[in-house]
């Protein structure tokens, strides 16, 4: 029996510290810097992959896109508000075009572990 896997996303488990600035730079390939902007990317953190509420909403992350990389940042205030624990996240690209031309791709997914900090 033949099968095909169209899921090209990569798993990357992240561990960070409560109250510290979150700063992740990743290499992005296959995206045209001419037609894409940082606002085409979103990242959300949730308690589980089926949780309705976000732990860290996409609006709490700032994105900056360079030629071959994407930097994702959450400030220390945002990270201080997250309880230590184990969460899940994904990072998606959406070119924002109409349904016929839309290109949505999940680049990364995995666990998002927040370690407790002594000084908060």
C-alpha cells in the first residue's frame, strides 16, 4: 500500500525561562523576500494542541524577516506573565492572499517549556 506525507513541518522543542526575553532566529527557505513580510508569520503557544485559549497569543510575538531568516521575539513582560510549565506551539506562514492563491504552511511545531525563574 502506498502512502504520501504532505506534512513538511519540522519539530523543534523549545525551552525558555519565565521573565526572560524570548528571542529565536531560524533559517527560512522557500519564501520570497520580495512578496513576503514578517506579518505573514504567526506563532501561538497553547496548553495543548486542542486548547481554545492561547497562553501566548500571536500578537505578543514580534517577527522580523531577513533574506534567509526569521526572528521571533517576545518581551520579558510577556514571558513573566506565563506560568512555568509545558505547552505546545506552532509557527505558520500565510501569504494572506485569497483562498485560491493562499499559501499556508506550518514551519515549526513542538513543545514550549517555560522554566521557573528565581528573580521575576
